[in-house]
C-alpha cells in the first residue's frame, strides 16, 4: 500500500491527476479492506483524495472527503492530536478557497489554537 500511495502522490505532484485518481482510490479501498474505516491511515487516504479533488476543481467532493476525514480523526485520535488540527486547517483553507470566509475563519482559528497548544 505504501508504494502505491507514493506512486499516487508522485503523479499528483507532477500534475498528472488522471493517473493519480485511480491510484488514490485504490489505496483508499485497500486501506479500508486491511485496516477498516476507523484508522488514521484511512483518514490520510481520504485527505489525499480530497487534495486531488481540490486540485482538479471538484471542491464539493474535496469538502465531503475532508469533513469525513475530520470526523474520523476526531473519533479515533481526539481533538488534541496534531492530525486533527491539520485537518481543521485543510478544511478551513478549502472553505477560504471557495470564498466561504465565514465558514473558514473558525476552523482556521481553531487549527491555529490547537497547533500552538500542541507544538508551542
């Protein structure tokens, strides 16, 4: 799975979104099968797929995936985990990109507060 995920990320970073999409989807399916949905690695795959959707302009799909990843991280890791804070930031940044500043602001503020608490 790790090699497949690395390959998906490489295609994504190179801008080859058409090649990256099925690879990210496959990693998500494999992680679900091997680890279950309540696993941080599954949440990572949701986030990777969300970033890809964001980058191709499908912001609604990205939003759905980031919300799902955030709920999962909250449940599995708790709100005091850096991955939860990072997910809040990603979601807030997406709302900002969509021009939904009122939705973005509290998420970005919460992410900043958590990061300060966790990282100093």
